[in-house]
């Protein structure tokens, strides 16, 4: 398993109007890239293009050797999984059913699931520590539990590309660490190309291999966190004062006012 993503001078937007302009980056198998930036910077737009939910307006995107150009949508649902920012599922479906449903189109047929489907579901649930929730109805879960279940559903697909919008939103601190460690472990062990979008400057730089900082739809800096993240640049982009500290050898940033 292994899949490279190459984005070159991407322009994308809504209603024919460009919002993201000239964005370029690369994610190799086993790498974890974080798209960071304030609200409205273009993070989700980039993820939606990669997920095939928005067309490319200009530029190109290459996924697993297939190149997509202006006017095209990425058609690669069998190799790309996407977990949106807001968890959504049938409230009367059990969590195990939600995860099994995610396997449809990858290996599961419309009517039947296999032993391998169930093994994949249980592997994802164990990875995120939610095996005890599998028999619960989705509607019974807390916001944080729904978030973990949605992330587990994307992981259970076991595709070579995983896209996650706001992976630690709604989560308590202990589960924030668990979710990011799970994504990092998945990238390393399965050589999955992982792209996440988030704001958490105090956590994301610890776990990711690369960051792409966006502001108003444009690229500000791109590269390894310790090489490209600078407190002054981040303060200008986020409009907040930040304190720089080191955690596990990586620089992270905490808002102070």
C-alpha cells in the first residue's frame, strides 16, 4: 500500500468564484500533512477538492499516479477516505453498523459484509479506543464519541489516502492525543498518506511531518514544522499573541492573548 498526492498551483472555490489560489504541496506514503490556518483560510476547501467534492478550477492534482486537471473532480473513492469536521450518521444505527457501512465501495457489497470487513471495523475501533461503543446507537453518543466514531469509520476503509477535517474537534484532551497518535501510527505502519486540517498549534506540530499554513486562500509557508513555523508569521496570520515552547523536540505555540 502506498499512494503519493501531488498538488500543483491549485485554484478552487464555490459558485465559479476562486477561493483557494495557487496552492501546491506533496504528501508521500507514510507522511502526515497538516493544513493549518484561521477560519476561512481554505483548509476545508483543499480537503474537499482532494475528496472529489469540489472540482479543480485551475492547476492539477495527482493521486496514485492519476492526474486530474482544471474542470475535473477527483474520482478515487476506492482509494480515498474522508472524515468531515461535523460527525453525521443515522442516530438509530449502531456504531458497528456505521463503521461497516463505510466499507461499502471498498470491499463490502451492498447487502453483505465479510469477515474482513468486520475485522477492519474492529481494528479501527481498537485503534481509537472505542470498541466498547460498537453496540451503542450513534444517537446515544456524546459529541466527542461521535467524532471518534466518524474518524474510525474513515480509518476502517483502510484506503491508501485518508483526509480528516478537524480531527480533534469535540474531543477531551486525552482523546485529542489518542486521535493524533492513531493517525500518526496509521501513516507509519500502513504507509497511508494522511492529510488533516486543524487549528491546534499546541498539538499538531508534534505529530505531523509537514505543515501548510494558509491565509485567505493562499499559501504562506510549507514544509517540516520546525523549519517553517515561525512565531511572528503565525501571530500575523492568526491575529493573536503566541508563546513558543518545545514539546518532544518540536516547537509548538500557545495563545497568550
